[in-house]
């Protein structure tokens, strides 16, 4: 394939003038990686920064070395499974072994990346639902404890016979003697070319949708879906074999695997993995710009909350002149945050829209085009996006509707077809659950969410999961969970409850109950509020727009108090079909300036009254 940089919608149409098979002449993801190993025999494919010590060089694998490790991993999985198809789950951070495992599993079977932050019960449910027969997991490690859940997972999954530990095998306790050392087992395998017959329509992976979504929902990924998404991203980036990207996203997230991973491998670029803890390694983050200089980074990848954190990290003389773009997605991008980042670091910021159900990518703002505030860019090649009304009819340009996607990136559906209803539609269309519109030049704008998910640091949390947990408390009559805005996580879950008559539970005891019984850690509510009554619709459903108003009002008033602005600023919060908006009434220009600084990291619509320019994510 040849990557053609996108400068306008006409460039996308030029790419689409050829057949999809000409655009992507591969039979599988592994075939694409093999081709790159032949084309780039000396180029570094993968680098791993082991520590936050700048003096310690990164480990690296050339494209042939990466492919060799993938082949070994694939053969290992085959040898463990005998006549069965390897179905390989892994609980790994963004380390090289995660790449060996993901691509090796896809080469000879089906990969099932699982969020290692999930609870033991939920992980076991996913393993059952995916019919996993091999589990690769980080062994005992002082920086990240995943291993402590393995014994319980195995008790819940007696059919899971093959467990491989990545590191820490010397520290394994009694009863774990049947666990294999991943590194030793892989090293025993041949790195000769694999003899496999593959089709673009074969299922390569099962990705669970988001971080915490209640009962297991596994989206099937065909090789076609992943290649379409990754190649489209490479075109939008104008990527080449001279690019180096810092990608700290874990591979259970489609961003780590495809948006910033496979997209780079398809052009012979280098992917840098920033330590086992990724961007949670505070020592690494404090030296981020010097690591970017050392690795000769040209592209950066970060969610908006990380961008906000990086604004506080001084460059201290680091040379970042090679960096040509920062790529972001996973949660709404406040235009003010993008502008502040571009102004402070003199590098463009580009937005991305994606979903697990479509290989991770729907649209991207091309690096070669000017950024348009509020836009998530153009659909990637061979992908069509439309906005429809409540009757399913397409609406004119500029008019809001529910966004739907059609193209080779769209998954064939969930493993449980009963869950497809309302998401996978007739004719191959995917219902995104987002509200938005297209402009006359084909750019997409997301203005709200039709679905009720809480997005915490790019993890999707189903409010029903939180509500069901609190309903198990003997004193709780009703519970309703919503997302409260947060500068760093985007949203944090909060819950409003009513108590049964005569109940004595208080907020502290309810929070302790949630902490103990919530199946997923990211879903544990940040705050719980006890109300006399919950706002309801005429038909008896929770009126969540009002609860989002309350949650936003409480956060904004807290931040105003923290900055001693409560006497000079009045915040008016209101919800509409585009979400929540905050209007500030400021006593003077100094207060208005302070509000602008305060709101910079928030992914909210907001404005200062009597000012023409609207600030915020959906401006």
C-alpha cells in the first residue's frame, strides 16, 4: 500500500477511486506485518522505555525482529492448544510482550485483550464469553499488581488450562507450578515463516466495549476492520517510515492497538512504549519532553486529560522541533485546551473519533489540514458517516442527528447477536450513539451523546452497573448514576440515591458499600448524594439531564470556591439536547479571566455571559 496524505475531502475521494483490495493488498494483519519486515529490514518497529531514567537506553526491535517474536508467540499458542483454535486473552500493560501476544494470537487464532483494571468476576465473565483457552498475564510486579487476581480467575474458569506469566515467575507461590514463563516458552519456538491461510473476513480479535459495561459485550474484529481503520489513520496523519510515535495506550484499548499502533506499523514507523506504567509514571511524565527529544518523536498521542497535565510540564530546553502533531481522542477535546497546547508548545493538535465497534477509528482531523474547533475531522477512506433523525432518515448538512457509520471498518457484530439490536443496523450501518452533524465540507462534529455512558479517562462506564450495585444495599430505594465533569478524567461517576423509609444509611457507609461491592474499580462513584426524591420523567424514568445539571453545578461551585471566586462569579448550569452548558456571570474582567483559566481543562460547553465567543468542547 502507499499512504497518501490527506489535505482535503477530495484526497479521500481520490483514494476511494481505487478498489479496497488495491488500497490494502493484504490477506491479514500478519501478512501486512510480514510485508513491512521485508520493506524495512533495518527500521526500528518497537521501542520500550523501561524506566524514567534518561540515561537508560530504550530496548528496541527492528521490523524483522518484531515479526520473529510474533511468529514465536503464534507457534507457542498453537502448541498449547493442539487441534483447537487458539483464543488468547491477555492482561498486560503497554509493554512489548503485549504486542507479541496480540499480533501472534491474531495470526493463528483470535485475540481477546482484557482491561486489567477490571474486577476478577468481570474478567472471568469475559474469558467465558470469549471461550478463551490461553491467558497471558503480567507476573508479580512491584509497580503493577495484576497477578493477585489470577488465582481467583482460574477458580472461576476451570476450563482455562494454559496460563503464561510475563516476568515475575521466580516469585510465584505454591499452587502455581503449572504456570509457564512466557519469555522462556516463546524462546523455545521457531521464528520461521508461519504457514497459515487467512482471509480479510476472518475474525482476528474480540474487544470488550469500554472499561466497564456490565454484562460481557464482545465486538468481533475482522482483519478487514483493523486494517481499514489503521490504514485510514496513517493517511490522515500523512505517516511515513520516518515517523516515531509515543504511544502509552494499553492494547486492550483500540487506541493503543490500532489508532496509534498498527497504523504506524503499516508504514514502517517506530512505536515507542513509555514504561510499564505508561503516562501514569510520574517520573517519566516529568521528563516527557526530554524523552521525546531522545527518541526523535514526530507524533504524540494523548487523551485530553494528559494534554492538560503536560501543560504543566516544562520543556527545560528539550528540542521538540521534530514533533509535527499531537493526536488525541477518547473523550471530548475542549477547543480552548487545544489552542493552549498549540500556543504553548507550537505544535498542531488533531482530534480523532472512534469506537471499539469499528476498529477504533471513524474520523480524524488530517495533520495536513487546519484544525477546526469542535470538529473531529473527516471520515477515513472507504467510510461513510451520516446524521439521521428519529425516523432513521438522513438530515441535511449542519443539522444534528444521530451519527451512523458504514464501511470496511465496521465490525460484523457482537459475539452475542442478541446485543446487536439498536447498534448494528440493516445494510451494514453502525449506530454510534453520538449526536452530531456534518458540515458542507464533510467534517464531522459531535455535539452530544444519545447513549448514557459515563466516559472516565476514555473508559466507558455503564451507569446501570453502578445503579444495580447500590440497589443491593438494604437501605437504598433508588439510585441514578451520571458523569460529573472533571479536569483530569473527563468525567467521574457520581450517584444520587433515595433511601427507604426509616433507613439510617449515610454517605460514608454507602461509599464504603460501593467500594466493596462494585465489580469494576473505575465504576466506584467519586461521590454519592442522598436526595429526598429523584427527578423523574412523566413515564417514571430518571430524568438524567437534571441530575447532570446538579452534578455539574456542584463541581463548578466547588472549583469557584477553591479559587475564592464565589463572591464574584455566578454559574448558571443548564442541560439541553447537546448536553450540559455553563454560563458564567462575572463581576469584573479579572474574574472572567480567572474563569477562563479554570475552565480550560474541562470538556464542557461554557461561556462568559455577554461575550460573543462560546468556549468549550462542543462550541
